[in-house]
C-alpha cells in the first residue's frame, strides 16, 4: 500500500514559519560600521539608545538581498545593490517570536557623496552614525554585536559566516 502524502499546503502549514531579513554592513574609510537609530523603542533593548544595522524583513516572495536593497532605499534614501553575502545568522523562536534567518550583505565603503545623500526617509529612524567596535558593542544588543564582528571577520577573510544567534555554529 502506498503511503498517503499530505498536500503541499498541508505539509507547509505543519512546518515552522521562519521569518527572513536582509541587512547591510556599510563601513567608512576608517573601517567603522554604520548603525541606525530607530525612533521606536522596544523594552528588551537598552533604554532609548536602541541601534541597529540598516536593513529589515523580507516581504512575501522577496529574496533577502532584495529586502536589504529595498530597506536601504526606504531607510537611508540610497539606491545601492548590496554586494556579497557575509553572514547568515539563524535566530531561534523565543518569547513568542518566530524563528528568524538573517542574511547580512557587504554594502562596501560609502563615499562622501553617498553619505551626504543619506535621507532618513521613512520616519522609522532618527539618526545614523559610524561606530568603532567599542561604540557598536555599547549600542547594540549582544547578539547583534557578535553578528557585526562575524561580518567584519568575513570581510577580512573573504569568507561567509554561519551563526546561531550571533555565535559561530561550530561553537
């Protein structure tokens, strides 16, 4: 007797519902990383000084690189196609949140002209700033700091990193 196979819709509805996002690592000539400060504040972050990497969630049918490009345009007013994939970070479901697969791409070094063209367009961001390691560790949630570290390591080594909530997967 042939086993009964569920329909694709039934099978998919029984599987975890992961979210995907795309972020971009931009640097300046000194190797500092560009961070953005959202206007919204989430209690799980450090007071009102929540900072993030530019980027955001993929919409239905998006590839992560397309989500990253769209978010860079919406958030910063820059039409930049991200470069190579630096890191994939898998974040487990917790605290009522769905699991997330975050793809981080190389945005390169912004020129002075690109920096001057930044317009915080969508009302979600109040500031942007370049940060050295001490600054981004102080401003980001711990897993985000680990994620930025992994991205910078991947840039230097010409590799792609794979993380579990900011930690190397082999850890």
